[in-house]
C-alpha cells in the first residue's frame, strides 16, 4: 500500500494463491506425498492421486503454489528439481512423445526431438536417462498435466510405462487434467488404484456458497487498499457472482472470479479509492 500507483496495480495483476478448502486439502496431501519415505532397496507402491477438473477451476493454481513451496535449486554445476512438471502434447506419439515430455521437465538434452531423431536413441536409453535424471535432480514429486492427451491408440503403452516409471523411480506421479483423465484411469485398474481421484481433488465449477465466500475473504487480503472492501459481504458477493457466472447456469470458475476481482481492483486504484465500493463492482465489465 506504500508503493506507487503503478506498483500497486502491478501487484494486483499478479497471481495470489488462496487456501480455500479443496486447495488446502490438495496441498496438504501433496506435502505428505512429497515427504513420504519408501524402502529404496525394494520398489514399493507409492501413495499418489489425480487432480481433475474443467478448464479454469484451479488445477494450475494448486500446481504453481506447490512448486513455489518446493522451488528448483541452483548449484554451480547443476540444478535439482524437487517438484517436476510437464505437459503432455495433444495426440502424443507413443513412448517417444512421453519421454520427450518427462525429460523436458528435468531439462535433459534428450527432450529435444531433433536429438532423438538424428541420434537414433533407443527407448531403453530414454528410460535409463529418465530414471537417472530423476535421481540426480532429487525429484520427490512429478506432475503430469494435460494427462487426457494420453488417450488414443498408444494409451495402454503410455500408461504401462508410467506405472513402471513410478515403481522403479520411487517418485510419486500426479496425473492432472480434465474429466477425460478419469476415463483413462477407469480403463486400467492398477493406475486407478495407484492414482485415485479424491473427493477434494475433483475440482468442480464454483457456485454461490461458503467456498466462494472464503475465497473472496482470502483474496481481499492481497488487495492494496488502506480500508477493507468487504467483498465477501452478501451484497458485494451477489454482484460479483452475477458478473462472473456462466450464461444460463448458476456456476462459474476460478479464472472468471480472479480476473474480475483484478479488474475491479485496478479500476478502484485508478479512481484513487481507498477501497472497492459498490459502484466499482457495478460499473466494471466482466
């Protein structure tokens, strides 16, 4: 609040993580998985789970927050990746595409598709490179985002290799994606059993309820105003929800909520308001 107007607007535009109930439970479970100890002398099943939900419901926010809690560590000769993150491409091309994605999260040269193509690297070499890289990077947890892209004619091959990598590396893998991820899990009992969808890791669209109230209460604490705005008060919360809800249904998503609050806060700052007032909410377009 003591910064310049430009500084405060820049702060508003940044992403701020709010520990609403489901996000809190996901972070707590991820922390448990991160610190779980397994017998390295003999591979054993790890505790893992999957995070699913439609676009914009908060999956990426949870991943970013957890990676912020466990950042990449820089050393003179190398980096370590306590938490690794990759995105599967659409229409992933079998094991070659899988290894490219996984190795890219660890900044391995084999992640370059040109290198793989021209050096004729075998799949067994890629598997060895991945396991070795996970050990060197001291990776304790691995997010695989857009996991629904594993669907297709290579699906079972990809799933089988991921299960093997989980077991051999002793690194917990967290599949993340849309509801189609659940179809992949249902097609393979072992993967579904190892990476179940928990009640708190099924992220739904947002409705007008206690979770929204708590989110707005938490988010307001990050807004650089000298006076409280009371965004979670019934009148303000009702206006916000009507502005951000989807057409013809009483639902919205986290992306719509945060974008609107950022826009309203920026407008109020430009008007030199000490807080967000009702007119700011009413006059700001979604």
